[in-house]
C-alpha cells in the first residue's frame, strides 16, 4: 500500500533500530578484539590460533576468580589477569608451537585446537562450570541517545577496541620490534638472514594474542558474564570477523567484527533471534566464495 497503511506501521521505531545498532557495535567490538588476536598470531606464524577464544574466556574467568579470592582493587586484579593470560600465551607457544616449528601449517592449527580443549577442560575442573562476572567499570546507569540506551560499560568496550587498534597500528608501523614482526610475516628466511630472531617474534605474537584476548574477556564480562565454554563461540565469531576484514589486517579485524556484530543485532532484532548465530558462518562462507582476501585485504596477498 502506497502512502501509509500496514507497511508503514510494520516498520520498527527509530529507537529500536538505534538500540540494535548500539548492541551490534558493542558485541562487534568484542569480536573485533578476538579477531585482532587471531591476526597478530597469524602474521607471525601463518597459522590460525583456535585457542584465541579461550584467551578471552580466561580473561573473564580468571579476573572473576582473582577478584573473589583476593579482594584486591579492580584495576590491580585486571592487570594481574592480563599478565597471567599473557604468560599462558607464551607457555602455549614455548611448549606446543615451538617444538613443532618445522611442521605443516595444518599440524599447527590442530595443536591450537588441542590447546583450546585443554584450556577449556582445565578451567572447568579448577574454576567450575558456573558463570562468572565482574563489576562494571563506571556503574550501570544507562545513557540515553535518540530514545535508545547504551551502558557505560559498552563505551569502555568500544573505546578499548579502538585504542588497541590504534596502539597496534603504531606498534607495527613505528617500532623496531613491530617492524621485525612484520618482516617475519612477509618472509621468515629473509628476516632470519638479516638477524631477526624469528622464534622470539613468534613468542611475542602469542604474548600479544594472549594479552588482547584477556582484555576482550575482561571488558565484556561485566555486561555478558562468561563461562568455561564461552571461548568456543567467541573464537568462531572472532575468526569470522578476522576473515571478513582480511586475515592478518589489524584494522580489518575491528571492521569485520563491527560488521558482524551489527548484522547479528539487526537480524536478531528485526528478523528472528535464532538467525544471528547462523549469520557469522553465512558471512564467512560468502566472503570465502566472493572475496577471500576480506574487506580490507589485498587481492594479491599471499602467505609465504
């Protein structure tokens, strides 16, 4: 019907659409941070670390456990949590990846899947199966925008994701260590010939991946809670976001996460809630078919 009638009435109110977009940007920033962790490790090793979702889960679970056991101030607990997950990332590289450094990429991926299962099982046995939470960083009073609300914690999530993206861009573009990691990503043998310690760069990539994953888990837990098996879905959605943005591209990871989060929120809110979890994999398959280099990836990029 033209000029009014049921078609106009069926349209969702603007406030609802804005609310869905706020939710999508918030969860998309989390997916983006997980994707950034994937990209950092992929750049140094050429392998996809399927334990990256577990790093995010560990951030939330360990943070909650430390806060409850020690009673230390929240900033101290969060710093210790990031440090602990960073060490776990280093141990994963030293104990599992480094001994298999001459193996095929597929073997390295299988190792990370095994590490994911091990971390999940260890957390289940030691910290339990119950959901864990953390207090909001700046309270829970909602902020009203265009008739919709956004929580202060959501602003922490979005701001942290953008800050990490900018920080990593500066790290890779302006520091000697960052440029050395990029050299390893481009050509390991050439990097080794000019004196770069390839093993150290790979270890550093896992440390950064662990730290970024821990931060993602910490900032999301006050809003969504977390549980021992939360890393599986986070890892899959983060991987989809990394592929969407261009595997190995830091800015692309954040962009892919935001795209996936907004599409999930809009489809779940406007179509059906059971659609949103399928959308990540539909998007992944679509991009693999029609633009395998991702949204911000180069068409001529190739893993050496």
